[in-house]
């Protein structure tokens, strides 16, 4: 049983968070091990497993990127420790930002950090805009693999950009102390 089946949803790239939260509470009560202490051992084990799945699914559904990753994994398009190759064009854009960040001294001027952040946010916005039609129009069993591969590329590029934004946040933190 996948997480979507457990929560009574069709497989989708975006989930309704209110629905997920409400369903989580319902399923948590239904599969809470404390409510099944008098059940046979086999049933208790099954309840414990479902309770664990409910919690794992909830965690995945709380993070839009984790949800996308999960959907891609259902299609066998993503692996745990995959070494995904990003396009040379994207890597060149990112390398420029990274070089600027590496050249900054601890306590660098906030204008320099702002400029790098603006470049990173602009690139991330472009990545999001390119992927949005594929994410929004995803339909399980209908969406072609070539579109799913575009979502996969988006996922890895966004992940890369998040590392850069984290690095910028760290530089800001150093600059303020």
C-alpha cells in the first residue's frame, strides 16, 4: 500500500494539506497501537506497521519536495543515493553564484550577499515556472514519462538551489554576529 492509498487519495504531486492533517488524525486514532492491546499479536503487528506508515506518509505530505520525490519513486524514476547529472547550462549559472559566495569573507557586506541571493532567487523562480505546468497537470497513469523526467530535473535543480540559499543564509548569520 502506498501513502496515497493509505490516505484515500489519487497519486498526485500536490496534496491538500488540510485534508492530509484531518486524515492523519483520523488514521492515527484508527491505527494507534494503544487501542489494539487486546488484539491478537499478528493484528497488533499489522496495526503497528500501519501506524508507522501513517506517520511516514504525513511527514512526506508535509513537504512538497518530499511529495514530488515520493511520486517519482513510485514511478521508479528516482533512487536513494542517485548521482543525477544536471545540465551544463544550469551548472554554469550556479557556478557563477557559488564562486561569488566563496570569494566572500566572513562578515561580507550585506549588499554582496543580497546580490547573490537575488541571483539565486531569480534562478529558483525560473526553475519553478518551468516545472509548474508539469507538476500541476500530473495524472497518475496518464502523464508521459518524458514529463515526469522534467519534474525529476526540476527536483534536483531545486535541491541544488536550496543548498545555495542555505549557504547564503549561513553567510548572513555570520555577517550579523
